[in-house]
C-alpha cells in the first residue's frame, strides 16, 4: 500500500482513469524518520530490471562496461549463455549509474554483479586494465570470430565453421574455392568498408527524408517513425531503423514491396532482403519468445548521396567518393500493433529483454513485439501508445532516450 500525494489524484482526473503510481506521486514525508545522528541510507536502490532504470547515452563507466562486453561476446562465441548474460546485465547496470565507480564499495548495493564481474572491476580499478580481457582481445579465435561476424550476413555459426577450417582472414575466405557465399554475404564483403563505418545522425536524418518521400509517393496517409538506436538519441548507429504503417488495416501488407520498388526505381537499392508478414493474430500469445517478430520487414542496403546529408557523409578523410552504402531496416506492423512494435524496435536489446522478464516474473504477463497478455486474467491488454504498455505493466514510463541499457 502507498500513501499518495494529491498529484496522483489530479493526474488520474486528467487521464479519466486511475494512472500507474510513479515515484513523484509518493509522499516523501511518510518515509520513516531516522533516529538523530544516524546517517540516512540512500532510499533509491538500483533495480535489477533495466526497464526500471533510466539509462541515457552518457556512460560514466565505459572502461568497465567495454571490458564486460568483450567477455560477454567471448562467451557468446562459445555459446555459453549464463556468463554471457551475466556480463551483459552487469554492463547494463553500470551504464545506468549517474557517476563513475571509483572503488569496489561503490558497487556494494548494486544488483547483477557477481564474483566474476567484481573481480574484473577490482582488477581495472587497481591496474587500469583487466588481464582476462586483454588475454581475450589477443586471443586468435576471439579475434577471428569478431572479424568474420563483422561481415553483414555472417553469424557466429558460419564464423565458427570458417575458423575450424583454418581460415583466419577475409582473403583466406575469398580465395577458398569451396566456400559459397550467399547473396547477403557477397553484398557484405562488397560494401564492407561502408557498412562497418558508423552511420551518423545527419545521415539517419537524410535517410528518413528519402524513405518519407518514397512512402508518400505510394500513399498519403502513411505513418513513418524512426526507431532503434537513433530514437534513443544515439549519435551513431550500425544501421537506421524505421517503422512504417498505415491506418488502413491490411494495407500495410503491400507497403514494403511498394517502397522497395520505389527505391529500386530511384536506383539507390543496393541490397534487399524482404520477409513477408507471417503475423497471425490467432497464434497469439506466443509462449516462447522468438528472436524475430512476425511483421513484414526488410533489411536493406541503400546508396546514400553525400549531397543529401547536412554536413556531408561520415567517411574516411582521404575518401572523396560522393556516396556511401548504409544499412536500413524497415518493419511494417498492422496499425493496431503499432505501440508494441515501436516499443520492441526501439530497444535497447537489454532493455527489451528486461521488459519481457519483468512482465513474466513480476506480473505474470507475456510481452513481445506483437502484444501483451495477462496470464492471470487470461486476456490481451490493448495499447495504442507505449505509455499504455508501461501502465499495464505497472511501470513508470521510461522515455526512449532513457532506454540505452
Ligand atoms: N529488433 C527486433 N526484431 C528484429 C530486429 C531488431 O525486435 N528482427 C529490435 C532489437 O531488439 C533492437 C531494435 O530492434 O531493440 C533495433 O535493433 P538494431 O538496429 O540491431 O540495434 P540498435 O539498438 O538500433 O543499435 P544500432 O544503433 O547499432 O543499430
Ligand atoms: Mn539500429
Ligand atoms: Mn536494425
């Protein structure tokens, strides 16, 4: 039970229904008073769930989180899930902190930090680096898998197969006659330099204009929204993600093929992997979370002219080409699934994982990119905005730029 401030009542009156309780609604005076002379323990504890933390792009513990991410990735390459997730969670907790960790005691009350993570922190605080991480960074297998998976279309499985065959470099792969690259990997190698260079905010904006124009030659009532890392306020990304739909239910099915045709006509479509919708409302809720949602989507590589980008392309200095290749993802959910798709595609990956984990473990609900299902009431919970979904989950609303977990 909470004792609430009048602001909860006025907020509820404004919304026309009881709103979810947020920290600002709690009466601070009702917190227990401390005996004289005692030091107050900090009230705000850090939640184990990323969806209950506010994480901006400002990371005060980059040295530590970079180290954790190397270790997480190395466990991922070895398909050892437990420690991989543990390091990802630990990195995510540290990213949410408003200041730098200066000594081990600073981490005392933090969740998700186990013995192994604390040992790495201690090493870095003491020596400025972690020997375990450095060993990994110079490990041949790690380096090779990292290199191979940096190619568009090459996942950990393929990378591992190539590594086992003794291949160590791109030229090893490209000169090996028995290796048949698929279309995606061929394009990946062809545009490797461009695609592995970060996409800037200005480039993302230019692509937004291009997609927007293409969409509006097709239909006047289309809805286009930036999502992914750029919606979270990141300065750079590995691609640009958009949601595109229309209020006319069913019309979204032909939207992506039409956009793709338009981009082709403009001569800027370098690669297109289109996946038609397999979304079936009768098959919801999905009890097993699948890595991919069922909406129509396409993974593209577009040719972006420098003249369309304010301040020019993000390219190497000696490079004076007039264009670059950029990865773009488009997803096209039916309008009544819009809020779930937007929440799911805004990320970050860790934030999404914890939203689903929180829903399942704390609320007995199932959340994915399509829907939210209450297992207790055995009903679907409707939402037209992200705020609705947070409210159903009893979570304080977290703005997109606070989801960089
Ligand atoms: N996503 C998804 N289903 C997919 C692909 C992506 O739900 N088939 C989600 C991811 O979980 C992520 C978001 O879409 O939350 C964006 O994915 P991605 O572009 O890979 O990552 P970003 O967070 O945008 O990071 P970056 O800036 O590197 O692109
Ligand atoms: Mn992205
Ligand atoms: Mn993407």
